[in-house]
């Protein structure tokens, strides 16, 4: 609470909020949640099929972040550090549901995906609907690769999946999205 | 990067980011619960440590009750011997002096040996 007296929450930088939150200032952490919830919830909504589940996982991830905030070495590392917590929370939840990320889903051939009428008509693509058609593992890897800009090796590091599996999920997921989203030629 | 990859990245970047106060309030409640649970854990730990300390003290008190009298009696006897040795008239004999010197030397050697052994063990542990 020591840092709180000098902090105007609305105008404070994210770094200042993080430092105050590390000193167990709940109000500063609340402001940080307000600022970061959009990104965190959008990330988890892309990974999950259900908005409600994604929001529950985002809440769980923020509470875990609060508990472990002292482990964060520099405020600048917060986005990557929090992303790791969010992905781990997602993976733990999915593994409880017996989801398997290591296997390549050969049962759903890429060519089977069809372009949507909206895409065929050249309409603005509905990324969320298209992502919903991918497997959990493909959605995770595609979101981290294209959405968060992580390299394959960074995805390996954050998810613990083998490199070949990550590459395959990204490739297959991207190809499925291409078939779903690109206007038919 | 081809056109589709660029389109995909743009779509991800432009995707809707949900934001509402209800979410922050729920996280705030979760954080408050987590803090309360932490306080309970800390209090439980403190109580546990206090109970463990009290148990050790009680055990030590019991041991003193059993062996204390014996220890005090032995100490008293030694004090009485020392007192009598100091207060009695000095008697000098070569034989007595040699015996005392021998006993003192052997005790001194024992102490020196123990110190040297301890030093060696300490050095080995440090290394």
C-alpha cells in the first residue's frame, strides 16, 4: 500500500500500476485489470470456443497473476508473462476436459473446409466463426502465431508442445482458415 | 508473408476486445478472496509454529523434571569437592603432584584432540 499514496490510478503508467500491485495494492491491480482485460479476454476467446469459458479462464489467469506478481522481474515483461499464465490456464482447463494437443487431427482433412458464403461474397471475414471450426490445438497455435506474433519456438516454449506438432498445427490451422475465409476464386 | 497472412494478422489485430466493469469487479472479488485465504494460511502457520514451540518447551520441561534433580545433585557434589580441595591445607608430595599433572595433561590432551578433530571436520564441511 506504500506506493498508493503517490499514484493517480487513472493517469498512472502501466509500469507504475504493476509496481504498486507488486506492493499488494489491490486498487492498482484493479486498474491494471481494467486496462488489460480486453486483450486478455480476446486472447482467450480466440483460444476457447465459448465466450463464458474464456472469460472464466481470463478471471482465473488474472487472479493467478495477482498471486505470482512478485515473480515478475520487470514491468515491461508483463504482457509476455501474463500471456504465459493465460495459456497455461487454458491448457490446464483443456487437459481437465481430456483435450489432447499433441496429436495431429488427420481425421479432419484440410480440403474438407469450405469457404463461407460471406467470404465468397468478399465480405469482411468473421475470424471468430472461422476459428471455431479449428481443433483446440490448431486454434491455440494459430492464435499465438498470427494473433500474438509468436514464433514457432516461442509457442513451443509457452505450451510445451513439440516443435513439429506446433508447426503442423499452425500450418493446418492457417490452411483451414484460408479455405474458410478467402473469397472463392 | 503473403496476402492472406497479412489479412489474417490484420483481422486478429482488429478483432473486438471485450471490456466491461463486471469483469474487473469479479476479478477484484477473486483477488480479495485470495488475500483473505492467504491471511488465513499465514495465521494457521503462526498458530502451528506456536503450538510446535509450546510442545518442545513442554517436553524440555518434562525432561528437566525427570533428570533435573540428578543433575543438580551431581553439580552440588562437584562444588562441594572443589570447595573442600580449596579450603583444605595444602599438602605437597612429588607423587601427588605427578598424579595431578598426569590427570591434568590427559584431560588437556583430550580437549586439544577434540578441538583439532572438530577443526578438521569443520574444514571438510566448508570445502
